[in-house]
C-alpha cells in the first residue's frame, strides 16, 4: 500500500471534506450558546410531545414582556428557549403565566449569563486551543530533538499541528452546518470536546512519528519517503484498532447517553474519525512533502 505515493489524493480528500464546513463558517458562522453570547436559557418540559401551541405561547408571552426571543427549539417533550437576559422577576412572571396555560409544564433549567462573562468565555476558549497547539509543537520538538537525519524535530512538531488544525476545522465546520440547519449550539462542552480531540489526534500522530524515528535509525540506506511509508503501514493496524474501540464506546453513549451530552459525543465521533485519518494520511505525508521541498531548495 503506497500511502506516500498517493498523498495528493489523500490531501484532496481532506480538502473536499473541509470545504463545505469552511464555506458554512464564512456564510453562517457558529450558532453560539448563551455561554458565549450572553443571555438567558430555559429548558421547559411537557407531559407530552410539544406541538405548535406551546412554542407559540412561549414566544408570545416573552415578547409581551419586551424580552427578545432568540430561538425556541423543540425536541420531543422538551423546549429549549434562548432569550436576551431575563431577571428573576421576569422569570417568575413568565413561569406563572406558563403554568396557568399548561398545567403539566415544568421549567427544568434556567440560567442567565451576562455579555461580559460570555465574551470572557469566548476569549478563554480560543486561548485554550491556541495554547494547547503551541505546547504540542514545543513538546514534540523536544521529544524528537535527537531524531536521525534527514528528519528535523521542528518538522515533526509543525506537521502534527497542521494535522491537528485539520481535525479542529473539520469538527468546527460540521457544527457550523449543524448549527444552521439543526440549530445545534456551541457551548462549553464543545470546547471540551475540541481539546479532547486535540489530545487524541496528537497521541495517534506520535505513534506513527515514533516508528518513523526508529526506522530512520535502522534503515539508513533507504529513502526518507520509503521509511515513512513503511512506518505508516507498521502502525496503521494499531491506530485503526484504537480508534474503532473508542468510536464503539462513543456510539453507545450516543444511543443511550441522553440529550444533554448528545452533541458533545457527536463532536468526539467526528473529531476522532478525522484525527485517525489525519494521523495516517496527512501528518506523515506532510513530513515527506516538506523534506522533498527542502531537498529541491538545497539543490537550487
């Protein structure tokens, strides 16, 4: 199996997967939850599946109280309402009106976050992803500092982060599409999922890179691309087995884990699948491309 020889095909597949999400990000952006934008969020349950009357009543009563309604989403017996910030007095009045109209209704959750806190949460989330990426480059560069020539520890670190960015963009792009068509919100759990994906992606990539380092010391007479290709083939079974095992657990969580963690699990499934692909078909081929470009530059 000549993975390195067909690297352009695998790069093209990655590009085709990312393009819809990137277009969605540019056009629609992300559907941020109140944790990032500021506002109030209510989860209201009913004894039977919510029809058209319940959302219409919720929207009407809130707007009568001069509260801006951002969205009312239905999911079976549950209605998720996002609004501008609501104080305790307004919440108590709305709850009273809701119970008067629907005796079986119950406010399961109510939270309000100010715009300042939401802005801080957004900045901290971006910082967490950036810092994690930088630490990965530093760590891998140190671990692989004694890698045999013609490789370079910096190349290993940068190639890992490029694969990592690929995984993050795939997940963010998918959730941009889901946010537009299914009103899926980006919350703190999504940031947690991204950081978990980063860790898994790096772990999977390091397994392949470590084998490349070992083989470079053993096979000094073989070309760099041949050593990299052999290393991928030697570790591909382990990478796939590890990822499939994790994905099976995540699919079980998706089926039986409940509504509250559904999209968190979906983010992990997309990210781990993308991370497995990028560690095999992107990270190591990037090393070869960089090496060949360096050789051509030296010759010139």
